[in-house]
C-alpha cells in the first residue's frame, strides 16, 4: 500500500478581497460606477449566466496573488450570478471578464492607466471602456486577436457584447439599452417608478369613476321603468 504524504511546509496562497482603498475618489466617479453596474444588472437580470461586479478583485493566475485588478465594472458572460469575495478565474472555468469599464478621477495617473490597459489586454478582455466625467471624454478599445485596437468613433458606438449604445452630448455621456431605455441613476429609477405608480393609480381611479357613472345611469333607467338586465 502506497501512502501519499502531503508536505507539511505547503503554504496556502491568500488572495486578498480588499486593498483597504476606497472604491472611488469622489462622488462623481462613484455615481458613474453605480449607474453603469446597476443598469447592467437590470439589463441582464433574466440571464442567469451573466455575472456583473463593481470594484471586485480579479485574479487571473492561480498561485500569484500579486497579479490582480479591480475594474470599476466588469461583465462576465458564461458565469452564474452570485456572491463572490473576489473573481478567481481558475475557479470560473477560466473565463475572463469580457467587458470592463473604468471611470477616471483626478487621482488616476498615466502610469496607473497604462498598467491597467496592459493587464486587460494580456488577460483576455474583449471590450475596454474608459470614461472621464470631468472632461466628458469617452474612449474604447476592442480586442483584435491578441491586442487592443482603439475605437475611432465612440459617439453612437454599440457594444458588440452588451448591445448598449454610447451617446455623447455636450454635457454628459448617455448610455442606451437595446430597448431604447437610457441608463438612469438609482434616484431617477425610483422617480420613474413613482411616476408609473401614480399614473396607474390615476387610471384605476378613473375606471372607478366610470363604473360609478355607469351604475348611476342604470339606476336612473330603472327609475324610468326601463329594463336594464340585458344592457
């Protein structure tokens, strides 16, 4: 009988779930991260195999916790929704995020963004979008074989993977879903729902009034001796 011995000096590799840094440098950056992430969640809510996360560490290489990035928003097609402390690619059928968003802030440096670009290019991202809300400047890169190519015209560009359209106005970026619905902030979504609720309530009240008027009419006809049973 052969007994398999596990070395006692085997070191467990730790993949940190946080670096202690804030998700965003300012309220504008945070608002955009939330808007993009949450609207994508809504867009793909019915698809169980689309995982979306914001500011989640992605580890592409098993055994090396130093190789990591935490995209502001990432989308992974082919992986189930659910809770994760980090995205360990080897535990996810080795599927990398296909789409990544970064929202710039004044604290971002050229060196930092260059490293992110190289990381996303090396580890399989297909679409990479960078938006600077202060300058209202949107850039996109699309994978071509093993490298990225710059998307020359972003105004009106439709994401091959997501189906969303980017529209730059003089003041801001608008993102439009395949159904024509603009991406909204949580406050705007709540306001829209309240408007729909009020409109539904008004319609029901009007229907009740119509029923009351109909019953009054029937009562008057009966008073006049008119048979209303067949009306």
